[in-house]
């Protein structure tokens, strides 16, 4: 099982995606026109080195936007403010990674998300439609005994016009720095969050589950926490993350899911005063009708 787990670590960096959404949340939508980047370069990311570390990031500073080693699924989510499970399309959307370096026209910084929509349409010929489907989900709720975590004071406010998210993944695990003291990490047997909101926690859990996780806690604060996970459940969670990212895994890796009961995750959540409840809920989806695998020339 050693090699599949390493592979999962390398691909699991995609769970920076919820953090990316948080980083660009301050940027609004179009004002009715079609905002576009002044200039934009889109290039395939350098290939990952087996057994090494991979860095992922989003940096917005004034008029400069730089995104590193993100998949098309990530960019679609950023552009349309979607979670990964709301994007329906071919599996290769999560496989290939691209770097984007762009310049925002003066006075148009509030429309970065709309500019990214235009870039996807122009460079990748993306066509899509929206629909709603009822899907199985896990509801993250407060347990009957009440919350057992203490709310923390929020970190410093993000400077307007700036966003910085950085992630690193490798055989030793994955860590994501959200800025302002907020972060999370998934290493051998532990999922640790620092100054993390419940919406972000739900998004993080969803990366490692067999269905979406919806935050129904109604908690508005930020929290520190640690979840202790057994080795069997840890491996299964990594494999589910890889599957969600479109990674093709050998049958022996997939069989590791059968060895996981998931009990350690449930127990760890109970210690925090939280629980996951299987439900069905209507989910808004974006369906990708057609999209090029490689961008047109810069």
C-alpha cells in the first residue's frame, strides 16, 4: 500500500481549492459588461516529481494575479464560486494543472472572477449550463451534547485587493496556509485546523469523503481542532481524495477503502461536539458541455 499512498499525497494538493475560493471571495462579479484581463499567460504547470513536494498557490497583489499548479476544476470553481462537487464534467478536468499570470486593468480589480470566466471561455472554449440535482450529502451539525470547542478571536482582516493562499503536498502530508493565522494540515493520522471556520472545515472534510459535506452548524466563529484518524481510515480518506481529483488508481489501492470503517473520524468529530448525518439535498451544479484540454496560444 505504500506506493498508492504516496501517489495520493501528491494529488491530494487539490484540496487547496476551498481555500482558493476563500482567497478570492472578496472579488465581485461583472457589472454587466465583459471584463477581461489586460494580459494573461496560461501555461501547463511543470510536472510533479514522484516522491517530492508540490507547491500550489494563489497570489493577488494590486493589478497582478498569479495562480500556480491549479487544475481546470479549481479555476472553474474560482470563476463561478463553486465547490468541487458542484462541477460536473470529464475526469481530466482535475488531472492537468496550469499556471496563470495575469494583469488586471486599472480600476477593475473587483471583477477578477468575471475576468477568469472570460479567460476560460476564450482560451479553453468552455461551454456550460446550470442545473439542480438532489444528491446524497453529509450534513455537518452540532451534536446533542453541544459544541466542545472554544471560539477563537478572528485574525487580522485581509488587506483589500490582496489574497495569498499557499499549499504544499508531498509524501509527508499536505499543509495549506490561508493567511491571517488560518491553516489546516493532513498528515499521518491527524487532520489539524487553526483558526478555521466551519464552512472551510466542511469543505475540507468533503475532499476525503464519498459525498459532499454541507455545513449546517450555523457556527460563525473560527476554531482550532485536531482529529485523530486510524491508519486504515487515513489511507481510505486519501484514496477518496485522489478519486475525486480524477486520479486513476490500481485495484489494490481501491481495496484499501474496504478496510476502513470510518469509525475513527466519527469518534474524532464527537470529541469536538460535531457529527455527520447522511441526507439528501438539492445541489446547484455547473455542467461542462465542452472544453479544450489545452489553452489557445497566449
